[in-house]
C-alpha cells in the first residue's frame, strides 16, 4: 500500500506545566499506530511521518484518541499532508516584510467561515502588524511580539481553540523534513 507523508501539530503541548509529553514518547506512540519514518521537531508536538492509505482527518482522530488512552493527555491534533504544507509555504505573502521569522506566525484555518471573518480583519491597519489570509492558513507578522499584539487578540476571538500556530522557522523545519521524506 502507498505511504503518504504527513505532519501532525499538537495544540498546546509542553506550554507551561500543562500537557507535558516527551517527544520520544510521542514518536513511540505514532510508531505504535503503524506510522513510519516518524520524526519530531522541537519540544512542542510537531511530527513528520508516513502513513499508508490514510486521510488527514482520520489520522488526527487516531492520534487524539491514542494520546488520551496511552499518555493521558487530551490535545487537539491537526494533520496536514506534506503537499498541503508545501502549498502553505508557497502562499506566504509576508516574507518581504517579516524580518524576524520567529515573529511570523502561521495559523491553520479550520473552515471557510472563519477564513472569511479573518479576511475582513486583514483589511484593517494594524500599526505595523500584518495579517494576510490564504486558503489554508493565516499569516501574521508581530514585529513587537505576540504578547504586545492587538491583532493576536482579534484572531483569538475568531479562531479560539479551533486552530494551532507555528512560527515560520518551525514551519520551514517541518517543510524541510517533508521534502526529505
């Protein structure tokens, strides 16, 4: 059966004292589910792996269930095909203004309704901050950091816990692993 490359992004893992998971345990969990070539990036719940004949939504549910049953951690899991990640990377319109890629975040967009609501926000002037909305992701430039951001508050009200985000440096590390798979 054909194996496809995927990334899994776990929401809220290893932030503060809550939802602590060792990446070695997360890799073993994924391997126990039959995924191959499992690699993790950083300590915040980022996996790249291959899975035969699977769908991203099915893999997300499978990982969420296994996290709860085997590790006792309830966390939302977002799974993208490596081709979907490549499209998100290619579509980033903020690379010309974002001088610090640690302050350029990519938020996964869960549905068309929230995408449309964010597109309305993108029309506003954010005093140096920038918001751009693509098909599958929103790109946000926080030159002063997310803690000082007014756009972050507005995005949070619309997206809530229906998304996860990663900075551009992490996205590019995941993209490089996908290309190497």
